[in-house]
C-alpha cells in the first residue's frame, strides 16, 4: 500500500537564498525559457537530522535557480522505503515544515516493504513530464548555487544529458564521485583494503577515481564523458531518462548508478561539472556491516555479468 500526500494541500516550503553569494552564475541569463525539475529522494531508516539539512539546502538551491530565471517549477518527491509508518510520518513532517509556502510541489510515497533504491526512484521517474530529473540522496547537502550552476551548464550545453557534481565529505575532504570503468581489483582495493595497502596502489586508485580529469576540470577544461557516476546526485535530462528507462530494478542496492551510467553514456553525453558543489555524508559498504558487503558483492556480479568483467 502506498501513502501519498500531495503538495497542493499546503505541503510546501520557502528557504531564503544567500543574497551575498559570490557565484559567477548568479547573473546568468538563460538562452531558453525557464525549465521544470523533478527531484526524487529515497529514504530508508533515515538520519532525520541529515535529511533535514538535505531538504534545507535543496530548498535554498531551488529558490536560487528560480531567482536566476532558470527554473519555472519544481516537484520534490520523498519516497520512504522504511516499513515503519512512524518513520514515514517523520519524513512527511520534515518535508511539510521545510517546504511550506515555497511554491515547490511536494509528494510523498510510503512503501510497506523496501523495494530497493533504484526501484523506488523509478516510481517517480517513470511517467514524469518535467524537463529535468534530479536523483538525490538524503545525506547530501547542496551548495546554494548548485542548481543555478547545473541548470545553467545544461542550458549552455544541449549535447550533455547528465552531469555529475564536485563533492566533498563532511570534514572538507574531496570525494571522487566520477570514476572510470571498474576492475574487480579496483573495487577490492577501494572498498575493503587496509589503508597501508591502498597507499601502495595510490596511483592506480587515483586513475580509477579520475583525479587527473578532476584537475583538468578545475583548470577550466570540460571533462566528458564520465564513465561512472554516483547516484547520490545525478542531474539528468528527461529525454535521457526516457531513452534508458531509469534504473535497472534488478539491483537492490549498489551498482544501480554504475549500470545506469553505462546506459546513459550510450544515448547521450555526460560531464563532470565542478561548479556544481555538494557535501556527501555517505559511507562505504565495508563500514556498514556484512549484509551490505553481501549486497555489494551480489550487485557487482550482476554489473560485470551485464557489462563485461575486468579483473585487474
């Protein structure tokens, strides 16, 4: 059974944009009419404090994009995969509080079973009719101008169908959301090897994490394509969603973003855009317990069986 609460019944919010932002895109003049955007956020036993921060920064970024003349309308959908109705109510309450009177349309879906990350996003993506779709994790904070930069970039580059942002961790450390096609060795080193062993393979891991391309982008170059993108933040054109069908529901958790990256790159172009900035509070599978390790391994096998094995 699905619990749906629609936004037009006063479930929306206003967040003040930082009027002192120094972003060079604040004065960006779009060449096209302002677009529409749908944002899907899937939660499962969420950290409510992190979710509140995610929604707050999203509200600010949406407001900034409207003020810049890039965004006409936005729809934010919260999909809670937690079985507990009390958790679902807490998620709804956060959305109501954050987006009240904002002009952003809010919708809520509560699943009585955990159907998986990609399948939950697909509930929102399938049948959508907005110009763009943002897949967003509940543990991500957006910079105030993140959507101004993202929508502005896509407006200026119609050949690009999906973009990946620059990310830092909660303590300011750089995160690598863009990667080259993985080998089994890359995944084992990055996810499970002790720090001393990772240091021995640092050059190899730097290449896998596209650190050379990130440096090029920071110097003003265009990094495209991006073979593998993280599902914590993917800003995608609607026609690319339709051409690929969204996430493969055969992945319950992990690698659904890598699989979609491969399929997106077959129908459109991808880019890393460092002016789109986020903070990501996520952690690796090895730090979440053995059940996550098992899910990681199962999804990795599915990915390599589907797209080709590379061992070293």
